[in-house]
C-alpha cells in the first residue's frame, strides 16, 4: 500500500513520495482480486491475515476510486513517545535501520505500522523497524493502524511477520517459539501451527537443551550457530555424558568454546566437532575392551558412568547360547 500525502498534523511524519503517483488500478488488475500467495499456513498466518483484512478492504475502495489519498481512512498519527515495543518481538538485532531511515526520509512512510491500545499507551504489533527509523530521523509521530488484539495474537503475529526472513537467526526464532509455547501452551507451539517442517521445528527446539549460560551468550551474538549446529551439539553432550563424563564438565567446555568465539569475533564452523575434539584431546574418550577366547575376538565391553555395554559377535555364538546369556542376565537381576 503506497502513501503519497503528508500527514497534516505533523511535518515530521512522512514526506511526499519521490515517485509520481501510480495510476489507479483497473478492476481487472486490482491487487485485491489477485491476492499474493500465502507464504505459510497455520495460526500465525491466519491471524496476520485477519489483521490486514480491513486494510485490504480500504485499499480496494482506493483502487476503485483511484484515490491513493484515502490512506487516512485507515491510519492516524500517533506520538512516538507513547509507543512501546512488542514484548514478543523475536528480533534481538535490528539491521539496516539507517538505510530504512534514509528511504523513509526520501520517499515517505509507504506502509503505516500497526499498534494495539495498552492502558494509556500503545504497543507495536508490527513495524518496529519503521518506528526505530522514525526515531533515528528525529520524527515525533508515525502513521499507525490501531487494532484491538490479545496477548496470544500479539505473539503469533510477531512470529508470522518474521518467519522466513533471511536476517532472522535460528536462535531468535527458537527463542520466540519457546516463549510462545511456554506462555500459551504446546497446542499453539507445534510445527504445524507456524508452517514449519518437523525437521526444522525440532532443530530449533534443540536450543532449549543447551546450557542456559550458552543461550545467554548467544543473546549477544545470535547468528553464531544455527539450529542444525545446536541439534548436533546437544547430541555430543548426550553422548559424552553417557560415556561417563560429568555433565558440568561438558557444559563448561562448551561455554568456553562459545565465549572464545564471541570474544575473538570468529565464526564457529562446527561447534559439535570442536566440542568432541576437545574431549578427545583431553584423553577422556572411553575405549571399549575386547572380549577374547583362545585368541579369537568374540565381542567388546565398555563401561561408562551410566551403562555397561556388552556387544557380542553373533557368529561366535549359537542361538541357544545367546538365549542362555540373556536368561543369565535376567536371573542376575532377580537373584
């Protein structure tokens, strides 16, 4: 939706578009008759659609009348000092604010933000980058649509607005999904509700299983690792603990690696392999012991803190002997 009119209330809100006004769209080409394909399905998308439905109706009227100035029907200027951030905003970093500010300064605000009433103030529903750009320019007001929505809708819309954007990191998305799931229940926190595949969803959930200190560090540099890296790292942690290494020891090693990468501002190409190699170099790898009889290897045994693992070669035993071994172990437990 384009805007070419200055807000008469304040000169700081938006300048006229640098481009000439577009010709009125005909009935056969009006964008309301050929809606853009939806990028995702589920709660987030449906809520987002419901919020903009009213705006689309007004835009249809604008297209029909050929009057782009009708934008004022759906938006009003709001003082920036009375607008607070969306508490469910997934983004930790806001990139490109200066560039966006320059664009707004040159062309005006092309799309009003959306806010909801919150006491005697407003909370951003969508458009925080535009708000930041306005503040960067020293503006005092911004055009906004005012909608009454619930906390759950706020959270879902914040996710819907950012899902699929390349500059949103896996950590930021996972953090927002986990917050939504924790506050509003698992029924709205599953992969299907936000149009994510099971693979992507469970990779993102792997961040929850990293040490809390690691997630705290990632808030400083959320782009440091991906969901796949988090998933592989959790597997290494589990493997090392099963081998008998103290969880606290594994966690400290992981925290050290992440802290070093952040401090030195170097990328972590393969965190899982780095963590595993750290223990191998420390001589903490537990090597299975061979089971031999008359010089012939029949299997191996490995003892860890939590398991006694016995692996036998099937070719070294008859089916009857294997059954006897199984019964022997069962009898030991009941003896």
